[in-house]
C-alpha cells in the first residue's frame, strides 16, 4: 500500500465559483500522483455547492477521496479542525475555496516533488487578485503578498511580529507536516490564522522550513469573494481585530515599547513597499 504524501483539505462554504477553480486545478494532476494524494472536502454551505457528478468524478480520479456534508453546520473554525483531524497524509494543506491555481501550472506536481525534502513546513506565496468594474472597464489588481525571504525569516525567528503584520496571508499558504496537527483556536475570528502561525512557528524547527519561490509555485487568492471571513464580519471587523489583538498580546506577553514600536513600523513599511513594487494592474474593456 502506497503512503499518502499530501492531504488536500477543502472547507467549502457557499462558493460555487471558487470550488470550480480548485476542481480545474485538481483535474490537471498527473495520474501517477493520484494514489499519493488524499482529497477531503467538508461542505459547510447553506445549500450544497458540490454536485453529485463532480463527487463521482473525484472518486474515480483519486483513490483517497472523501466528501462530507456537515449537518448541522460547524462554522469555519470547527470545520477546519475537523478536516485536519481526519487527514491521513504525511502533510496536510488546508486549501480555502477562495484560493486556487491555474490549470496550466504544474503546481501539485511541483509540490509533491519538493515534499521529498522532508521539511516540516512549506510556505506557498500568494498572489492576491482584486477585480473592479468601473463603467465599461474591468480593472484587475494582482499583488504578491509574500515579501522577500529576509523579511520572512525575521518573522519566522520572532513570530510574535505576526500580531501586527500578517506577511504570510491565509492558511492556504501553509503545507504542514502531520507531526504538527495543531488545532485552530475556535474562539477567534479575525486573527485566528495569526494565532495559529505564532503557535506553529514557536515549536517548529526553523531550519526545517521551505519557502517556495514565486517562479516555481504560487496560488491566487480572490479578494472578491463575498463569503470570506473578512467580508462576513462586515463593519465589526475592525473592532473584532482590535479586541483579538489585545487578547493575543496578553497571551504571548507582547509588550509595546519604543524598540518594538519602531521595529513594527519598519517591518510594515518594508512589507507595503514590497507589495507596491510587485503590484500589476491590467485594464480590460468589458465586452457587451
């Protein structure tokens, strides 16, 4: 029996377009890897998004596939934790329904090959995609979220910095060894990923972290998903973020003094400069 190398965990919530993009990517996986990958989809939508035909096709393609329709619904954090606990692979990848990769890119094959390095944590760069329609034009903003490796390593060595600036992005950026099956804190909403990153990086071997280069592998993150946690929190998000920030500062004994204040501002400035320099704007005319 072959070992499952990678568990792809998909928490699905009310995003038919998002899951279509993920399925398009999964369908491009080389058949030689189909028995090395486990796919688990946990549906938490108000109405089922995945169709029976799509489920059947996935069962045919992947030897290890499971579809779960949660009744009653769990909520996003409990759903994430359920998926992690059910994963059987050497590594697990919590892939949200608003993250995806282009079918033309050999992403999964690249990931599987790099997992042979047997690192404890792999970090995938994110490209944020924001589409705005203005009159007869469609404006597409593409931003590289992950900064240069020097800044990443500064945060890895002192993960408390994530409280002020999340330079990694969403949980979809991380591929984690099964040795570190930590659960997300279900009491948090806005900074749930930040808390997870801090706890993970505090116990993981810093030399056992692999950061993918943008030229080799990255995923897109749609900023136009109205079912994202940020959008669902609405006008309350700033208040929730502030309260959770104080909670995490107390939890990790993070005290603001002149040095930490200046350091934080420098990190934030460098991060924003990197994002600005790696922003691409495409303007297309809408065809009626």
